[in-house]
């Protein structure tokens, strides 16, 4: 059965998110990296107006309980994964994806499941590593709830008040918390958090809650949508991978000054912005090319994710930037998606002889000159197509534009 379509983010909805590292890679390898990950996570949440109610971060996984603001969940997870992976790879001199593309997302009914879910997350370390509970690199919000540490970006009062039926007495809240959380969570509830409800694995709640989510998102029962494919959350995973691989290629194939400038510019937020500063349009077009060619989403949906018109990421633009990418980096764009082909690119600067490096750098200088020429030609062709469409419309309906001369509307730029 194909994976279910990712539900659109619901403003102020409650989510359980689980991020995991790719095989043979660790998310954190030192206490400093653990603090860096927490700092970036705090920044990503505050930018999108979301609140963290519980969290657990370890070497291979991250678990979060969030209440969203008005922004989208994919914007939070995408920006955090991209920024942290960029810093991690730069620190360790590595490249490639750090997080798995398809993370676990569960939209739940907080009135019923918030306390049990926080209980489960605070016990993850004890359940999975009972013999190594006190050692290793990890962070849990359980210490904050117990009063051992303070985190101003973690919201605890909602859970504590639910445990005490709304009382504000801190001593009563602390006693109620320890009374419940000192005991292991129920095994049956653990399965629900990882697999979701029987009616819809993306949701956890009663029948009325699930029906209301289906109505608000315009999505029906999974039984009526067996052929559903990936949605916005999967687009974010692909884009994050493209950004990581693109920055790695900049480090290997471009002059140091331009490579550093492009790496600093190509971030998750910038790629989703309306900026046309180079090389952001290239990254967008190549990402859309992969999404459309692999039937993940249609062109219009991919363009909507980037906040741009479908014309700016059209098939013609995709072909143009594929050619430009090959001239700039000396390889096919498939390297951005982990699809290596023999002969498409070399193994990097370490295995290249000086003569080959000089030849490739000369090709890159020629490519910079051709960039402007190709882009001007492409814009000229698009203008010509638009003029032809306008002239055809005028011939069919001369009063459509409200002018007497067709030449008045032909200068479109």
C-alpha cells in the first residue's frame, strides 16, 4: 500500500513529530552539538510561532510535541533539518543527508492524548536504553518538568494544569507529575503513538476529531484514497536533501569565494522565498524537476510550495537550469538526489590532476558568461510567447484589453 498523503498543516494544531538520522550517521556527537541543535530548534519554533510542550533529543532521533502557530509544520522541520545538517557537515567535513526524508508526523487530540504522549516521550530513554539511561548524549524535557533545569522556550503549564484539574499550586502540580510519570507508560498507548489510529494512521483522536480534521483539510478516509502520494511534508524532505547536496557540490567544485557565498545563500527559508538571487532559481527548478518527474506532486503544487508561479519553474526553465548546472559543476543534477551515474562527474578535487582542474575552472569562467546570455535568450523567448498569446487574444476579442492599438500591450517585461 502506498504511503498516505501528508495532511496540510492545521493552524494551532497539536503534533507529535519524530525525526531520525539516516543509516550510519549520528545527529549529535558532542555536548556542543547537542546545545547547537537545541538552539536551532528554539529559533525555528519561535520564527513560526509554535510552542514546544515536550521533547527528547538523542544521537539518532528527535521527538517533539508541538502546538503550531499559523505557520506550517514543514517549514519548522525543513528549516531546522537544513540549517543543522549544514552546520554539522561543515564542522565534520562531511556531506550528504543527515535526516531521513520521511519523518513521522501525528496530529492528535490534545484534550485526550497530550498527557499520555508527553509521558511516553519522557520515558523513551528508559524504554530503549534501560542499561545506559544516565550515560550518552541526550536531552529530555523531563528534567524541566521536575524543576531541575529551566528552559524559557518550553511550555510546561498546560500539562501540569491538566494533571491537577486546573490548579496553579506548584507543589500540587509537582506531586501529581511525579506520581504519574514515575510509572512506565502503558504499552498499548505506545503503539498508538507510532502507528496512529485505526481509522487514519496520520491522526489520533475520537471519531468526531478525525471527521473534523478530514473536513477541515478536504481529505477523506484513507480507504477512499488508496492511491494517494506524497504531499507537502515530502516536498520539504526532498528540498532539504537538494540543499545539502548542492552546498556540498559548491564546496567541491566552485572557487572558494563563490562557493562560500552560494552556501551561505542557499538555505531552506531563502529557497522558499521570492528572491531571484543566484543560484536560488536554479535550486528551485531542479527540485521541481525531481518532484514532477518522479510523480511526487504536480507542477502547480510544487510551485505553490515555493510561493512562485508555475511559469518560473516550467519545463523550459528546468531544462535551462539543468544545462547550467552541468556547465557550472561538471556533473548531472542527479547528484543532488543521490543518483550517481558512472562518468557523470569526477570523485572530487583530491583525485584530480592540476591540468584537469585548470581546464574545469576555465570551463566555469566560460559558463558564467554563457549564464547571462542563456538567461536573456530564455526571457526573450518567454516574452515572445507572451506577445503571441496577447496578439491572439486581441484578434479574437479587440475590446478585451480596452485599447485601440495592439502594439500598446506588446511591451511586456
